[in-house]
C-alpha cells in the first residue's frame, strides 16, 4: 500500500515535470539560438515572444540595413501581424524606417540620405497584433561599427620559379574586391587576411595578414595540394567579411617533358590552334654544346598540300623557337607539312617533316570563374544540390561558329584523391550536382571543340563545401526526450528509496 502511494506521488511529480520541462527546454534553446556566432548574419529564426533586431550591416559607411526576427505567435496568421521600426538619432525625436523593401522581409534599409556616420542610432521594432503590441529591446549602434565589406572574388594563383634549384615553389595569389564603388570615396581602406592549409591538415591554417594589397606571394611551398581563402575588412573598424570561395592550389612534382630535348637536330614538338583561325608551332632547338646559340640560326619552312615551300610568316608572336600563322596564313581542312632547319658553322641540320590539319590541333582555353551556389535548404532533402557554373574566357574564339564547345566536369571528395566522378559531354556552362552529402569536394572543368580537337587544360579547381544542416527542432526534441527520461529515473529511484526507509 505504501509502495502504491509512493508510486502515485512519483507519478504526480513526473506529470508536473513534463508540464514544466518544455518551457525550460524552449527557454534554453532560445538562449542558445540567440547567442552570436560566426554565421550570425544568416540569422535562423529564433523562438521568441517579441521581435528581436539580430543583425545590422553597412557595406560602405554610406548606407546600412538592419534585420529582425519576427514575433513567434502560432495562434495568429502572419498576415494579421504588422511590424514597424522606429529610430532616433542621439536621443532625438523618433522617426519611422525609411525603406522596408530593399533589404527583404523583416528589414529596414537606410539609404545615403538617412545615414550619418559617428552618430548613435537607437531603434526598436513593434509588432501589432489583435492581442496587443509587442516591442523589441532598443538596439543602439554607430554605422562605423557595423561596416562589413563584401567577400573578395576571383581568387586565383600563378606558380613561379620553375628552376630545378628551388627547394619549393612560389605561388602568386591574387584576388579582386567585387564592388570598387564602395571604396572609391576613401571612407573605407581595405585590409585583407589570407589563410591556407594542406588538404590533409584541416585544422592547420596558416595566416597572412593584415595585407594592404590584393595579392601575396606564398614562398617555398612544397609539393602538394593546398586550400586558400581570403577575407577583408575596413582597416580602422568594422567586421570581417565572409570568406571568399576557396581555391585549390596545386604544387606539382617537377617534371621535364617539355624541357629542351637532348637531340642532334631540331624537333617540332607541339602545335596548337585556339580557334581554327590562327595557330602556332614550337620546336626544340639543336643540342650543340660546342657552339653558342648566337651562332645558330633557325628557319621554318612549310608547304600546303605538297605545294611550293614557304617560310614562316612570324617568328615573334609565339615566343622563342616558334612560328605563328595568323588568319591570313591559316587554312582549315588543308594539310600543312613543315620542318625546321638549324644553320651552324658545322653545317645545316634539319628536323623531320611535321604534317598536320589545323582542325586536328584545336585546343581551346581553359574555363575560368568556376563558382557554385547551394540550393534546396529544406530539411527533407537527403543531400544538397549545388549549381556549378563557369565562363569561357575568350568568347571571340567561338563567335563565328567554327567551334561549338562541349565541357567535362569532374568532382571528388577531398579525402578520395583518385575517385573522380565525371559529368560530360555538357553543352551548357553550368551543371546541377544533385544530392551531395555533407563534406568538402574538389570541382574542376575543361572543354574542347565538339567535333574535333584536344581537351583544354583544367580550370583552376574550386573547393565546394556542403555544411551540416542546423536542426533546432530535432535538438529540442532530443532535449525533451532526454530530460523526461532522466527525471523519470530520478523520480522512480527516489520513490523506491522512500519505500525502503518506511
């Protein structure tokens, strides 16, 4: 009997805890959601009983925008709730928000006519419902303190010092600020921070900053793959921008396939046409260590369809040991046969004949500006879809219709270096990658003429990041279930102890 009474008391206590615990859990969760973090600007909707101004930003100290979390009121339609933001300058009279449209839903935009720097703005948001008026706390700021610049774009690199003596390679990394108009009047002077790491060392970022110029040399990089990213801010005040789209920097193992060959006569090793309208051929020079290069002269002659021999029209445009054929000397679907002669004090040395059709040596430029956008942020999706896009760098090469481009896209997880997934032949300079699981991927793309020709070099790879989804509802459910389970065990155990004492 006593045990049953104790158990009855325990059940009553458990029922009261079940009623109280959701409120406690919700309150704790709300405090957690409202804590500022690195992605405060994305502002997930907080569980709150009144509006809350959570983020204000000025890109250039000339305009700014503030956003608020709306009222959480499940008993009333959003259509029946109206919001208004009012503000004062230096404790002056209240004024209403000048623009509720430009910044999107639940925002107030202040244009240059309503923006004063080094002046304190105090503002709040009021939500009017059929149940009453709910007001946010006052949110005070100076525009100079909320300057947050745009993220840098067009992050690229060039490898330097290809000499054999170098212990490592130097990479010249450069980037662009996307809105020069933001800094043209001198209110903002940008400084940059660059970070890079090896792919295999995810937490070992090396930091270079504060940088005044939009470029930096990374010295003596050992062979390997690196992830590079950059951000910026106003030199005097303000917040760091978001990170740029990361770029994959590859330092390859040194090889010498294109080095000057050891040969006793010249050798035409490479011919290329970027657009079927011009082309260039290069040769390896004569290997003759007993004679100075100044005493060796080279000439290239060619014939069309076994016609008369003609000399190279241009030895300059393609660089040393080359012959360039401009549009006036280029014919498609015609066989060129050419050779190179080296004249020295010891005699004349001739290369083998090299024959080609211009249509067979078309090698387009590598695509540029490879970027991506993550789509489908709904909770139901098993993975994320990424829209990847790119640009062909020389539209003039394809404007006359001689070349119709096709693309090949490859991507892989960072942790799977030999597991490239291939998408091609693609007609459009974009592709949706569907249902990508959480993780980091390397993406690259190349192109060629649809009907013939060689693949271009690969584009600069881009790092595609699929982040873990935040699931506050699931967290709340986990808190409730865990809390109820723990309290149930405590109550039953307390009842058993009391029963034992009686």
